[in-house]
């Protein structure tokens, strides 16, 4: 299917392949970030929407 799509597009293979490369690079970097993030930071970020502003100040 991908080869058939490339055959129909004249002279734009560079744009197609570069956009695919950027797309894959972005998701690979996000995956690496997710795998290397600390568990404490994930827990802190998951609780942010549930906390009141008063809880953070210690009042």
C-alpha cells in the first residue's frame, strides 16, 4: 500500500520520507522519556489535578 502511494506521487518522496522520519523520531524520543522518568515524578504529576492550592502551601 505504501509503495503504491509513493508511485502515485511525483517528485515528493523526500517530503514523505522525511515526515515519516520525524514522526518516528518523535515517538521514539517520547518512549525513551517515558521509560526513563522517575516513579516519584509520575506520582506527583498524576496527583496534580486532584490537589487543592491550599494543600501545596501547607495551610
